[in-house]
C-alpha cells in the first residue's frame, strides 16, 4: 500500500510548530489565518513525499516533519525536511509482537511527539522509542503486551521533562510518565481494567486531563 504525505504551502509558510497530536495543547487550532479550505496533488501544494502505511498524524518543528509507519515487521520513524520534503533519515525497529487490530488499523496509529530537538514515538507492538534530530537513538522502552479491541492508538505527550502515555485496554490499564532524557519510568497511576480507551491526554498547567469510559480524570 502506497501512501503520501502532503504539505500545504500555508502550513509551510507560517513556520508554526505542531509538536504533538492535534497541535499546541491538543486543541487542533493553528495560529493566524488564511489556511486553505482545499488541498491536494494539484492545489495548494508545495511538495509530496511517499510514506509507509500508517494512521498517525505528522508533527512539525521549525525545520522538520516527523511521521511514523510500518513496513512488514518493521516499525519506522521518518524525518523529512520541512521546506523541501526530502528524506533526512529513517529508523526502524522490529515489532516485538502483533497485537489485535481492526482490519483498517495499522501498527502505527499513535502520532509521535517532539520537543523541537528530539522525537518520541509509541508503537503498540513495541513500546516507546526516542531519536534526536540527527536520527541517533537516545533510548528505547519496550512496553506491553497490550490487549484492546481495535489496537492501541493513544499518542504520547510531553510535560515537565516527561513523556506521558495512557495505556488502557482489556487487562491492566494505567497512565505512566517516562523521563524524556532516559526513558526510565517516573510514575504510574493504575486505571480501571477493560477501559478500551484510545484518547490522548491534555496538559493544562500542572494538571494532566484524560477521558475514559464514562468519566474524565485529572
């Protein structure tokens, strides 16, 4: 399956960073205005780049675009030049297992997160991994296995020097924080099992808010 990453000229020209799933604060709102209502291969486009299969969203620094995907048994993190779309580097890890997924899902549904210098990616079939801007692996943190209805999809967020993950499913469910420098677990909060939750947390000051089945927790 061939996929493509398209970048509109408005997003490129604005220079806005979009470091996590749904952008700043997870609000899905960009700064400024004048964004195109339509874009495609021949309209409001500055470059196009082929990409591996995946359901995650790209994240942007001032000069780079990070995406994730899968190729066979490999889970990949890709860095592209934001201005030209050219490949800067690609790194792959072997999946540790193959979790249950919906037929329309992939092993790369969680969007990566970046602090502007480093990138952090989560794969349900592996766990967390971090690379610096030049593609050098900083650390890896195997997690799981997980058991969910459609496949893991919660994306990591950054807060207070930590990578925050919501890891809900049929069995043991929890939220955990990992040191962004080392990947070591800093804390873990257990959550009710059988959560079947795919949400990504929102950081508001000193509080992390996450929804779950029938409730919101802070």
